[in-house]
């Protein structure tokens, strides 16, 4: 009899007992490495979500500069965030299960394509986006692998994905590269029969130096004087 009130609460408010669920990770045979080939250090951020208005071409064009990362983040609808080492306690890997209520994600559209986004940052704990130095963004079209689609509602069956599925012939990497050969830095985690998603460098667009600005100014002044003489 004491169980009855709990059952009634769950029936009356089904979202109190259910939430959209996605199990995701780098935990089968594919890890994440940086551009040097080292397993991505623990505490670096990994995310799943989708881009609201940016096309794949726009994502790709913005993925490798700090200002572009900022623009992408402004268009990003996040479902969940985790860190390298979660539940695996090892660099280059993680295993996560996320179950937020859709009501807690303003503007989030259920049934959207799942995108995976990994970041290497100089300050991953406090400022993962503003200190990002390398990144990878990818997905498998849900038309080819239905698990890469967010659940339709809080009470829909959950899905499970792993970045090993980025080996799929139809997968899309907008930043970074899928490495089918084994990476020695992942051997302690997955053994020698491993694969990797390798991040790509994020490079700041160089600002004109003060010397260059001075030279340009001087040349402009010379040109102006020559025109006046004529």
C-alpha cells in the first residue's frame, strides 16, 4: 500500500519518471587523440547537440578559428556535455549517459540530428571555448544509423551512440579526421586494435602587427605626396 502514492505520482506526471536519454562515448575501440597523436587529456570537454541554422558548409568554414568557434557556439543547441575520462578514468575515452528533460532545454527540437563536438583547451575546466586550441565535429546521418537522432520525446526509447560509428562510410567529419590505423597512445585503453578521431588545430587569424601597420601608413603617405607633386 505504501508504494501506491509513488505509482500515482509517476502516472500523473510521466516526465517526473522519464526523460530523453542518450548513452554516448568513446568506449568501444575508438578514442580521441590530439594533433600530436597523444590521447586527449582528461577534463577536456565533449558535447552532443545540433546546430540551429548553420549548414555543414558554414560549420566547416567556422570550425578552425576562435571567432568561428564563438559563432558556432551561438548557433549550438546543446543536449549534454561531459569530459574526457568520465567513467573510464583514462585519457582519450569517456562513457556518459545523459537524460535531460526537454523542458529544461529551451528551443531544443526533439528528433534532431545528433552532432558530436570535442574540444582541446588550455583551460578546459574554466574556459573550454575561449581557450580552445583543437577541435573535432562530426556525426553519422540518422538516415544511415537511426541511433544518431535525438529521442522524439521525454518518453521515447533512448538511443546509444559511440564515436567508433564515425567509421561509417556515410559519416561526416566537419573538423578533425577519423584514423582507421591504431594509435599507440590508445593502446593502454583499447589494446592494439584501436582507431581514433584526431582533432584539428584551431588557428587564430593573425592581426596586423604594429610594424606592418607602420609600413602601410608610410607607403600611403609617400603615395599621397607623389600624387600632389604631379
